C-alpha cells in the first residue's frame, strides 16, 4: 500500500480478527506453547521481543514490533 503522497506504507497491514489477536496474546502469555501443547516460538525469543529496546516515554517502551507498558495494581 502507498500513502496519498506515494510513500510505501509498510506497517500495520495485517488483517487480523479479534480471535487472532487473542490467540497471539495467549501464545505470548504461554511462553510460545500453543493450546495443543506444541511449541511454536521459543520462550527466549518471546522474552527478547517483548523487552523494550527504546522508551517512548516514562510508561511506554518498544521491543521488536511490540509496545510494552508497565501497569501497577492500584
């Protein structure tokens, strides 16, 4: 896809449904193990990709294509 100015738009082009996001989130929370017990992604890679490599502000960081935020129990 291209912007109205003709620039290539490379981010955010996934066509995911809510259930796809749920499955992806569950895979991350379960350290890369699918609901059927198969390991799809290494736990090491998940830790790496969700570790911020840049800080956007005091609350938000950015890992490998993942925004991260720390929440405290209030």
